[in-house]
């Protein structure tokens, strides 16, 4: 009756429910048929097909093969199909249109069905030409195709890579990696300390292998009652109690949660052990917990990993075995105590080291370790026991004194120690350091009696005594220790400090060497030179010189003396011991008074020592030099210049007269005398000296100076012309005379181009290798006829003087002056090919490059030659123009350091500091430039060679050149 009135539900008409899989309920699974994946066997090879029995073709109708013999494997009765001798009409797989044929050895048996065809690669497997042999033509064709593919792939490679990078950046911005999201946090990890790293706990094993399928777990859960015998067996394992335990049976029961007695005991023990370790006395004596620093202390706790715990346990077992088998081995006890200290068990460490003290009472290291592990108060008691067991231990006594905070208590401990160990130098020194001057003198007097072999004690006592008592002390020390050189050196310094002369000091050093040799002491030359440097540092130059004179010639062969002494002097200068080097040169000049090179070195060192002070010593040294080396022209010139710079013109004139008398045909001394008179406006005397020189010496420089003197005076141009023409006649191969003659005619008003051209042409005939003469000739042609003739002159010059960077530079600038940038660029390219490492060409390539290409040009120039001052100056100008002043200053400094004789660098540097520095920096640069005294540079020579600027000083020339620079403010 329950079914009456109900409508039957058509299950199959409503459709399948969602996620319905047919057959899944009864365990059925899906399957795949052969039609889904294609044929089940691979295509057969042609050899296998050829061995198969022949089947009739599938053609329709008759064949026309009548009288043809049957092919091998064909049907002799002429059945249907195109493969028989008399095949029927139609087509088949074995015949063509019913016509029979013979078997072909090259017949293709590949599988060309639709299942083996791909739209992109065609037929795979057995291709159309699979059985064709691979020869050299095929290899060549493949190589060509590969080259074409590589070329096509490289055409837009850069653009494709940029597009790929953009796509990658865009994708990473839209969907960044997890590692990128935490990159800033990872970067902060580098600032973590070791203690913070140790606080990071070890991660547990939360891998997926411990995770189970929740649905499967619920499905496989089984609920069944546990057997009674299991419950009974586990009932006694964890006896529990409710609330607290009262002492009386049947007492009040405090309601509470059920807990395990075993777990409570273990937890209580762990907590109690932790508290005791925390509140135990530390080395610093802290006995309470600081509430404010409690969390900080917790953060500084070291979290020990399981591996470290295992290593500590192994080491503990090993050291326990060491201390058990050999209890008298002190290092074993120390190692065991330190292991427990590292493990954080300080109480255990103290207990172990206490056992070590009992087992090894005579080993001081064990006692010191025990004192170290204790707090200061307990350490005192430990050391008190130690001094009773090892009373002769200096370390124990020193540590005991160190623990005392009051100096008087420290003195008391040290005096007690000296009663036990009176011959201990360490204890005496420690006690003397605690006393004042008077107390130290008394103690040192007692110390030298107890320890007479201590050199330091004797010397310290001598320093504290008066002069007379110090002499007595040093004499007693010399008798007690006759083999110690420091006592003799101290005696020499004592005499020098009392104002005794050098002879007395040198006599003491001589006695020292004799006494030491008498007592079989080996004299080490290097050690004595180091003592000389120490004396110089201590302010005893006489003792330093005496030691040098006494030991410099020891163990040196006669032929090696000069070389060895010069090396010693250079080493002393490098270490800053200028006084020792000066003493070495003085001794060397006594042995080699006629060596000009030693005199020059000595003069240079004397100037370095007396820089900025009175130059009297330099003058005196030069006077001695010219006396010992009268034929050395350079020494006469240096002496005259030094005296002249000090303001004594008469003395300089007298020195040059003596020098010319000693060297009557010396061109250098004569020209120096002419310059002296010339600079002091004694033109008549200068002309007389030049006339005397032209008659006696007959050198081209004398004729050149004569013409220069007349040019500067400017009152007798005919005399200048005659001097130049006569000089050229006498010295036709001296190029400067030809250049001066050409410049003379160019300076006439009006300009005498023909005679100037004649002079230059004559000079080029006699001096074809003179580069400045070629440049002057081309510039004259440029003024007369224009660029064409000037260009031809420079081309001829380059033919006769190959690889001349100055000629290439002039040719490129010629094109630039006539607004031919392409020609200039072409010439610069050829010039850099001919002279790839020329500094002036590389610098010019930077200067003339377009603004956008100057950085690349500078990079190329520095790559080729980064130690050229011209290149560095161009780089500095580039940074200057870009307003990168710090970099510009750095490169200008590099320029003047590379070549201090480069005047252009000093002018640019001075102008830079004027415009972008301050007045003090500019003045410092100017002073450095004056000291360097530059003489070359394109801008420098253009200004300094002018007649009006010949007498100007170096500082004035630097200012004049700086005004003419492109960066200077134009009026």
C-alpha cells in the first residue's frame, strides 16, 4: 500500500549526475582500442618485405602481359592483379595499371600511410630517401643549410633577446617568484649575529609522507572495543593521583586534573636543574637573576643541535677515558673542564678541574685553569692553594697579583713572590712598574744584585740614575755582561746626552767592538746598522754616525764596497732613516772622494734633509764636492746655482770662474756664466763671454745663445742675422739655427717669406730628420699658399720620417683648421694605425671626437696607454667639461704624478683649483709646480719660449699658461 499513488521516476531520462563515471562503482576502468593508437606493429624493413611470398595484385580486368615471362615471385597463371605476367586491368599495390614488372633492387618499401604522415616533418621513420647513401654532396648541402639557418637566426638575435627579457620581466612582475618576494628579507639575514643564528630552532619533519588522505582515513577507520587484558596491562604503567598528595591517609582531596607521577618528576627535575644552572655563581660573581635583562639573556642562549650534543657526548667519553687511564696528565683535565664549559655545565667543569688539581698538584696550568673557571673571590683561594703546591711558578704569582684590585695588595703579593723566586725577571719588572721613580730605583738596585744577567734591569737602572751613578752602573753592567753590545751603545748615548763631542762617542763605540771581539762575540753588520737607526730615532745622531763608521766596512769585499754601501743608503732612505743614510754617504765619501755619483747622491739627500731650512750645509757639501771632483761640470753648476738661489751672485760668479778655470773648454760652465750675467742685466759682460766662447769653444749652442741674446735685446737685428748666418755656415747640421733664421725672417715687418722659406728648405736639406723644422716649413706654406702645399710638405715629411706621431698630429690639425672634419678623421685613423701607442695622438683623438663619442674614445685610449700624461690630461678635461669635478681632480693629480716635467698638466691643475677649489689648494699646486720646475708641454713651450717671458720664474709661467687655456675666463 505504500507504493500507491507514487510516480515512478525515469532514471535514464533525467541524465547522469555530475561527476558520474560509468562503471566506477563496480570497479570498471577505461580502456583504449587499437583504432585509438594506430597499428600495433612497426613498419617492416624492405628486406623483410622482399622475402614475403608474392600475392596477386588487386587490379581489375586483364593485363596485357601476354608473352612476357613471369617475374620472380609472380603468379605463373596470370591471375588478377598487376603483379603477374598477364595481369588484369586496373591498378593494385603490386602493379601499375595491370602491367606486370620485374623486381627492382632500389624499390621503396616505406610506409606512406596517413598514420605515418606529419604536416610539418612529412613521413617519419622510413622516409622517401631513407635508403639513399649519404655522400659528400649531402654533407655540403647540410652545412650550407645550417649556415643559412645560423645567419637567419642571428639577424634579429639582439632584438629577440631584448623582447624575451622584456617578456620575462613582465611575467615576473605579474607573477613573481616566492624567492623574489622574500629577497629583501634574505638580504637582511647578513646582518644577523652568530647568537641570533643559534637561536633559530631546528625545523621538524613535516613532509608529505606523514600526511594521509583524510577521506581515505575516515573510510578505513574501524571502531572496535579494546580487549580487557590490554586495559589491565596498561593500568599500572601510569599511576595517577587527583590533586595534591597529603601526608595523612584519607586526608582532604583537592580536585584537579589527572597527571602522571613519572612525568611530573621528570619535568620538576628538568626545571630545577635549569634554575640552578641559571642562578649558579658565574665567573663575574653574579648570583641573582636580573629581571630587566632576563629576556636578553634568554635571547643569548645557545641552542645546541642534536649533532652537537652527540659530539659532546663522544668527547666526554673520550676525555673521561683519558683522565681515568692517566690521571696525572694535566692537559686531559683541562680539556675535560673546557668541554663542560662549552656545553654550559659550569658546575661540572669546576668539579672536574678540582679533581684535576688534586690529581696534578704540581702542574701550574691546571691551577690557572681552575682559577679561571671560578669567580674572583673563589679564584683567590684556588691560587692560594696553588702557590703552596707550586711556589716556583711565575704565572701563578702574577695571576694572583692580577686578581687584587688595590696596588698595595698587588705589591704585597709580588714581594711575597720575590721572596720565593728572587731571580725572576718577570716578577721584578711587574713590581717595578707598580712603584714610583724613587721606589723603582731602589728595587732595580736590588734586582741587579739578584739577577745580574738581566740587561734590561741594568739599563733601566742607568736611566733612573744621575750621570755619575749611571756611568758606574754601566761599568758594573759591562763587567757582569761583557758580551752585550746594548750596554756600550747606552754608554755612548749617555755621553752624547751630556754634550760630549763626536770623538768621545766614537771612542766608546771603538772600545765596544774591541771588547766584543775579545769575548768571541760575532759582529753582525746588519744588526749594528739597525742599532744605528734606533739611535737616530732616539735622538742620538752622533752615536748613529759612530756606529755606522765602526761597522760599515765589516765583512765587505773591497770591490763590493761602493755597491753595497749605496744599497744600504737607499734602504735607509726608504725606511725614513735619513740620518743613517747621511752617515753612510759621509763614510763612503771618505773612502771614495773622487766618485761623482756618490757626491750627487749625498747632495740630493742633503737637500731632502734640509728642505725649507737654511741651505748652508748644502753649500758646504757642494764646496767639498767641487774641491774633490774639479773636472765634474755638473757639480760646479749645482754649486753656482745653489749659491745664486740663496742670493749671493758674487759667490756664484766666483764659483763659475773657478769652474771654467778648471775646465777651460766647458760649454756648460760658459753658458751658465752667460746666463748669470744675462739674468742680472750685465749684457755687455754676457756678450763678451759669448764672443770668447765662439772663439775658443766653437760649438753650435754658443752661436745659438749669441743669437738669442741679440734677439732679446732687439736693438741690433743685423747682428742677429749675421750671427745666425755665420752659425749656419759653420754648423749646417744644427737644426735650431735654421729654425731661428726662418723665424727671424718671419718676424720682420713686412714678412720676408722668401728668405724664411729659403732657410727652412736649406735646413731640411741638411737636417731631414728634424721634425720641428718640417712643421715650421708646413706652417709657412700654409700662410703663403694655403692648405695644398702645406699638405704636400707634411706628406713628404712622413715619407722621410716614418712613424712620427708629431707629423701625423700636425697633418690632422691642418685639416681641422681648414674645416675638413672627414679628412681629419681619416688622417687620425691612419695615424693611430701607424702609431697605435702614441700618447699625443690618443689624446687628440679624445679632444676632436664628437661629444657623444668622447667617452668611448677615452676608454680606447686608456686601454692602449693609461700611463701617458697627455692621455690622462685629456681624460681630466673630459670630466671637467662634464662637471665631474672630483674625477677631474683625480686625473689631474695622476697627470702631474706621471710626469712632473709636463708643464701643461701643472697649468691645467692650477686653473682647476682656482675655479673649482679654494685659494689654499691652488697655492699648494703652484708650489708643487715650482718645485717640479717643468720644461716641456705644447702650451708650456708656446708661452715660455716667447721673448717677453724668457726671464719669468716658474710660478709666473704657470699662471701665464693657465690664462691661455680653453677653460680660462676670457676677458
